């Protein structure tokens, strides 16, 4: 701690919502959290990001310097943000939408969009699948706190779907905190 997390994607993919849920979960767990968001003038379809700093101690500087964890759901976001990942950091990328390049960091292929399409018939929950996968890899916040944040920040009609999407993301890593099944050290060879 502190750990710096950046979600990246396109406007309309729920990137800001995923960051909000993570920050809320950290606060619910008694951790310190700070966040900021950025997106283009035309919010839908332009590159956006949601940054969250989580710490068990007071946060003196609330902005990301170099993300320890990057969770990206679009090629444009990968291209823009992957070069800034900290040494020893991790990049989780949606294998449906991103072809990774030669950026530093352990790369984790996440079938977020594929899982959302298969399980829910829509891409709409892919951001929550990615949140669950990121949580399983990093353990940055307790799962129960993230579940509560999902409940608080989901429209009533989406609460159950989003909770199922979170569980699907957690399961992608073989359960909470298990070894990630598909890590590629050379991102150019990720399948």
C-alpha cells in the first residue's frame, strides 16, 4: 500500500463506474481512497480513464503517478496508458477488444466482453467482469466491500446482474486470489 489502479477504455463502457465502485469499496473496508476520472468531450466512444489510489494509510497525493495495475477494455486505452505502468505492475486487458503490445508489466488476458456476452447476452456487464478479475488478481479491496459498492452504485434493475458479473470476473482467476491461469510475460504472444 498504497496501490494505484487505472481503469481505461472508451466512454460508454462503464470505466468510471468501475473506478467509483472500487473507491467506494476501499472506503467501506476502512481504507483510504482517492479517485479521479478523465474522458473526451464526446463522452461516448472516446478514450477515458478512472484512477483510484487505495492505501491503508493517509494519502498525501491523490493522483496516479504510475499505475501499479492497469485494467483496459479498449485498444486506444491500452495504447495510451500501458506505457505508464510501474515497473513490476500488472496489465489486465480485455482479450476481445485489445491486442497487447510490448508494454512493461505482467499481462493478464481477461475475457471480460466474451464473458458478458455469453452470460448476460450483452456487453453491458463487461466492466464489472473486469472489476472482478482485477480484484482477484490484486486483492486491493475485500470482496464483500466490493459487493456492497456494486449494490450501492448499480441501478436497481442491474444489481443482480452486476453481482453475477462480479462473481464471474472473480471466477476467471480460479476464485479469490488464486493464481491467474493465463499470464504472458511477452505480451506480443498473448492468445
